[in-house]
C-alpha cells in the first residue's frame, strides 16, 4: 500500500443549525488542492423539534476503503497480538471499511441520542496529504519521528512537551 499521511479526527458542534455555506466549499478546496483526503465524515443535525438528519461522506472508493481498512487493521492486529495478529487484523479492517465508512450505525445512534435539540455535530476523519513526502524523506534518511503535536497558538509558550528520550530511538 502507498504510504498514509497523518490522520486527524476533528469533531465540531454547532448551536442553532445556522450554516452559512462556508465549510463544505473549504473542504472541497483542500481536497482539490490535495492537501487533505476525507476518510470518513458523519454529520448529525437535530432540529428544534428533535427531528434528525444524518449525512455521511468519504473520498475513498470501495477498493481504497478496503485497502485502507486492511492496512489499518493489520497495524492494529500487530499492536494487539504481534505478528500473529496481522492477518486477522487485516481481514477485520477490510471488512470494517467495506461499506466505505469507519463511522457506523452505532456511532450515529450514540451521537443522535446525545445531541441536544437545535444542534449539529460533525465528525471527520482527515488524512493529511501535504506532509507525506516530507515524512517519507525522513524515513528514507533513517529518521524517527519523536513527536507530532498540533498546538493552538495560545498553547505554544506553555507546551512544555519533553521530547522522547533519544535512547528510545531505534
């Protein structure tokens, strides 16, 4: 499988369900410019009367979804059971994404039940494509990623993250 860029889970909520048509065009622009790819998107909207609207989307076609699921499943299987878990994890991951979505009916149900009236929530799993070539170059050079944190500007001065000890680097 081709390398996978860093994956981000972004969860946002909106009071009042008053959208101005700004979000989807921005996502489309980022996708068109190959900055990101949407692995999965779940939007749940509950109106003032409690009626629910659900929307899902993904940029992955069936083959990409099952390949991605197999890859991620193999990694999860390896983490859980070592080399013996890779094949079982790959099969489970491919099956999980066969419908093209990581967010399933249970996720939708849980969000629907917990979402207050007159509110919307969106969950988007984003693959960041822009750093892939840089990370591949680091790997080819024998480098190891020590940290990869997203900081808000107000967190920069107080971040205080201690880097991983160099003795942990392979």
